[in-house]
C-alpha cells in the first residue's frame, strides 16, 4: 500500500483534543495539509487562533461533525483527503448503562472506516487482452485515494489487571473487562466499562478491516492502530482552568503539582503504570502514516514505566529558578517510597520491540516531560 508524504492532506478527527492538537501541529510543521473535525464551530476557535499562520496559508481547514456516532457522519469529511488520523471519541457524561458507553465507542470508530470505504477507489485489474498492465487503484469521483487510516486505541484494550507484575504485548487483549462488564452490568466500575469499550471498539476495527476491507480487496487504504498507555506532557489545547484539563494530565497535575496532593494516602503514590509524552505520541502518529511496514499492525507506544512518587521526586529536583515560580510549594509525597530504587516493583510493563522496529520513536525522559509540564503550568499562572 502507498504511504502518506508531506504535501498530502490528512483528516484529523477530534482535532481540538489534547492528543489530536499535537498531531495537527506535528503534521503542519512537517509540511502536510490538515483537515480537522470538531463537534461545534466554537470548538475550532482556539485551533484557528493557535494555527493562525497555517490557516491563512490554506494549510488547515476545520469542519463540523456534530455526532460521530451517526451513520455517515464522516462521509463529507473524508472526501479529498490522502490519509486519516482517527482520534475523536464519543463524549460520555454520567453514563450508567454499559451499552450507552460501548455502542457509541464502537459505532464512532467504525463510522470513519465505513465512510472511507464509501469513498473508496476502485481497483483496475489487468485485462486478458493487455496482460502486461499492473493492477492500479482508480479514485472514484476524481477524489484522491485514501492511503492509510491510523486509529488511536489504548493500552486499556491490551492490559488485564492482575496482582502480579506482568509485561504485555500487542498479542494481549483485555478480555477480563469485557467479561466483568457483561456480568456486572450497571454495577461495573466506570474504569472497567471504559476499558471494555476501548477493547470492543478496537476488536470491531480489526473485524471490519479483515472482513469488509481486506477480503473485498477493493480499498486503496490499510489500517494502523496505536495503543498508548497514560499520556502526560504539556497541553496546547484550549484550557480555561485546571478543572478543564483532560483526564490523564489532570491526574498528573493532582499528584505532582497541586496542593491537594498531600491529602492522598501513601499507597496512591506507590501505584505504577506506563506512560508516554503527548509530543512523542504525536510523532508516532505521523510515523504511522509514513512507514509502509506499519500497515495492518497494532502497535503499543510507550516510553516506559513509572511509580507516581518518581514524578514528585523529579519535580522537586527541578532548578530552584523554576520551582520558585509555582503558585504553591510542590508536594513532596512520600520520598521513602523511592529511597531504594532497586526494590521498586513496576506492575505494568509493555513490550515495545515492534514499535522500535517499525516506528523508532525517540522518547523524552520523565525529567524532560516534568520540566516542560511545570514550565507550562507556571506560564498559565498556576
């Protein structure tokens, strides 16, 4: 399959979000044209202002897709693009019934594939009369052939929570959350329902790709799925206050920066998981468009592991010239947790061999991410 190159037009769904806006920025900086979707016109005001020079050059345009779960929601948005970064996810608020959580996640993700398939190129096969002609893709309705679709899934679709430490790979699926959600229904914990929705949505993608795309053999595009864990790092989306931070960055703020961190129990700072800097994840999304060998692959994207206390230790070791500018003294947590690094246990690890072989992302360290995030918070007056 052909891959995307600078100069191509890429559709980025949910363009105003924490991760998508960094993908938009990376694409524009690399020479791509971007069409971004937002749910409401006012959601695009910050994008137009932030990327003002690109908007004036005609490099960035925004379109409104109000409900990504509606049939044909992306039919118009996909027309004329060379590749797609599907990053929008349905909005959930006070959802109790698991099906109200799961169906929008599945339908919203499948919707972009169905719209792309409607806009598909047709394959021209060699004629018996002219056998030397190679098979080629002929775009329908004079539209460019879509080359690749990159879908943002999550390590929530990979991980299974277990008492013992474990290393997961792309071969793993979170079947447990699906089982628990089906058994417990409305009583299932919100995080369990979330993980089940991410798992079922990604499973639906691969089923559709295998049965409706590859088997038919008429589409010009292939699929890449990226699975990140917790995503940290400075935000460039519209953030009116700390309460408006996205979930993962709000968790980092609450643990590492906020004065309310001191109210958390010691065991909270001992919790471990894996992470990736939002800017490195954005790089991975661009590389996934460009690397031919990424086609048809599920790829975990992570820098490595962490224990919450490590972030606090790093923040407190920042230069005093920066720390003195914070609105409140940085919380210290429980430094004794990390006093003997050799005794630390990281419960959740991921095998990143595939990502390094195919994408080769150069990751930022915890120190770099902490410094840049604290600097961003200071700039915001927090």
